[in-house]
C-alpha cells in the first residue's frame, strides 16, 4: 500500500508563510483520521450506535427495500431527476461566468462529453438514487497516463463498501507530532508566534473485497492507495459531528421505519389471535376429586371438541384433533353449587378495521424523509388547480429537492475541473475563480412550472388593468413595466426591439395610428380634412388647411429617431 495509484493535480497557490493558524482546517466530510505509526497506521475506531460505515450503508440499503421507504425515495428521486423525451435531465449554465464565448463553448462541449461517458441521460435515475440511499458516491477517473492531456477516458463507479477516504497525519523530520501551538517570543513587534497544525496526506483506500472491516487497514496487498484527484467523491452533506461520519438522508428515518415494522407485525399477530369468536365451556364436575374431575373434563372435551383443518395444498378439510391451537375453545371445570354446565361466547377483537396507528407511523416515516404526507395516499392525486392551493409541504419539499440538486452537482464540478485542467483549457488558479460561477440547470416538471408561470402572468396583467387609468398621472410607463410586469432592463430593450421590428413588417399596427381611448384606428388624412371642413371657416378662423405628406413623414422619422436614440442610450447605460 506504499505506492500511490492514480494522478494528482498540482496546486500552484502558495500561501504566505505568515498566513498560519494554530487551528487546523475543519473538514466535515466524513474522513477517517489515521495517525501515522508503523507501516499502515492505527485506525481511530467509531463506537456508538454503529461501529463502521459498512454497517450504516448496509442498513440504508435494507431500508430502501421496504415498500413505504421505497415509495418515499422514489418521490424524491423522481422530483430531482425529471426524465424527458427530448431534453437532458441537467445542463450547464454559464450566464454568470465572466469569460469569452469561445471558453464557454469549450466548457459546454467538455460537460457534454462527461455526460456521455457517464451515460447520465440514461442512468441518471440510478446514479441519483445510489447517491441518495448510500449518502456518498465514488467514481474513478481513468486517464491515459502517457498522454494525460487527452483528458478523462472513462468514469467507473465504485461501490462505497469498497472505498474509504482517509486523511493521514504526516510526520515531521524529527519523528514527532506537532499539533500546533502559540508561543510567546521576546520580539515586541510580533509577541505571538503561531505554528500551523499538523499536515495531513489525503488519499483513497480501495479494498476489492468488501468483507474486510474498516476498523483495520488490512494486510499487505489487500488494499490499494489511490490519489485524491483520481477519484470523484460526492457526499450527502450530512455529517455526524460527534463521530465525523457521513450520513445518508435515510438516517433520520431509521427509528420511524423500525417502529412502523413493529406496529405492523403486532397488528397482524393481534388480528390472527383475536379474529375468531371462541367459546367457554363451564363443565359441572360435582364433588369429584381433582384427578377424577380433570379426567372427566378431558373426556367431555374429546367428545364434543372438533378441530377442522384446511389443507391449502390438497384442498381437503379434515378433523385434526391431535394438534392444539391458540384459537381453540376454553374448557373450565365448575364445582357443585355452581350454575351447572354453561356455554358462553368470547367475542373476537374489536375495532380490527382501524389503522390510525399504522397511518401515524407512515406519516412519521414520510416526515423523517422530508416527503409531504399527502403523497402517502394512493388515491390522492396532484391537484392541478391554482398554485396558491398547493400545500406548504409541497413548497418545502421543492426547496429540499433544490438543496439535493445543488449538493449532487458537486460531482459534475469535480469531473469538469479535472477534465478542463488536464486538457489545458483552464489553469488550477483560474478554476478556483470560475467554479463559483458555474451552475447546473436541472430539468423541472413542465406541468407545474407552466401552471405557475401562467398564473404569474395572469396576476400581473390583472394588476396592469387596474393601474392603467393612472399611467401618466401617478405612475410612469417605466415604473409599471419594472414593478408591475417585473421586466428587467434587458427584457425591456429586447421587447422594444421586437415590437419595432413587427411594426415595420406590418405584423402589428403602429400605435400612433390607434386611438388610445377607443382602440379604433384614427381617421386618415381625407377623413381629417372632411371633419375640419364640416366645422366651417368661421369656426376655424380660416379656410381649409391642407396637410402636407412630407411634413408628416418628417415628423414620423423624427419620432422613430428619438425612440432609437432612447433605446441606444439605455443600452449604453446597461
């Protein structure tokens, strides 16, 4: 295990020697810490409810096979990964990245290539489900070591049971461990001298046989050390801070699922034992001695008791008296002086049809998994009425799925980083600046998105109709477009350009030729002249004044130039 397999990407960022801290970095990524002693080191075992991560992962996988838990998991996965016939489940979004169009094009091409070798469009559901259930995901980045500039050749999935992320403490040259300290010096300029904490070596441990426990690093040849940069490691983001162990989103539902299983089993046992009606026979034994009374009771029992058994394989019904059952009748002796022989009926279990306790634990399980309780009922379909009628749980669930997508997208970030750096498209320093501006757009449920968007537009147009009489008096057009219609500056410029283009093409009429009050076309030149002629010379104070077409054309050109100047000015401001 001394040899390190894989490749490493050199980080050129050199920190200043004065930038030190006695507090080590907080890495809540579920990494096991090993202290370097001997050849393999000594493992700091995890004690408590679970001993190893292997136990946790196996428990999570068993939970996913339970029908109720599987239904909740499928709701989460189907909401996060939307499969469409034409669109990919996820696309890269570079609108916030300040880079050239050529660089953006290369990034999009490399992301498309990574999705192809990952076969994400076809296996997206399985990949996301494995990550959600296990709480972690490992992919080995296979490259050609002779020509690494060709980038990633293959992405191979690794079972989390076979892989472990390890942070091992390095020894100093003196063979001692320095955990960092604050020392007081005699220098007045720098009275406190800080030492950095211990340095760690990070790598992955691959065990081909998962039967080996994680509490031991195993013997020679049983495990392989893999470089950190050669593996894509994506976790759920949930960490047990007491034990520094990565947890799955199913961890909160362990107790709820166990309770549901117990209550279901107890309900079945109760119904089987209390379902039939049983009789109680009180046999009068008079003054017989105890031994004689018991013998007499057995004779009466064998005389009247019949036990019919049904054979499901052969379909036969026979009297099987040699077997006892907990559902048989009760035979009780009664002494002289009693009421004699009596037969009473013991009723069966009451309220066997109530499932309120089962439903309670089902809701508790769904709440633990973050899925709305309304999705439990099989007949409870999605109400496609108004989006305002959707329950608040659905909104919380939508935000929860959004957080899952953001965490899952770190897998693409790591793969894309390796691919771009190996192909010399970007440098490691450039990637540190770019990575925060690279986003991933997941496909949403089109039906709900369209419903929400249509209602938003309808509501804005309704507000516009109410405020329209006050435009020009209390509100400006620009205020209405930005605050009521919620149009951005870029959208306003694009919409104005589209309107002008459609007016020139004759698709829509020119607003200057439409009466804003009536909405009817204004009278043409002949009609305007006729109207003025009807007023008479006395009313106008002069004869008919002819309208010159050249002046009208010049005025229209001036108006269009003013609009164009205003649009260009707004563009330059942006």
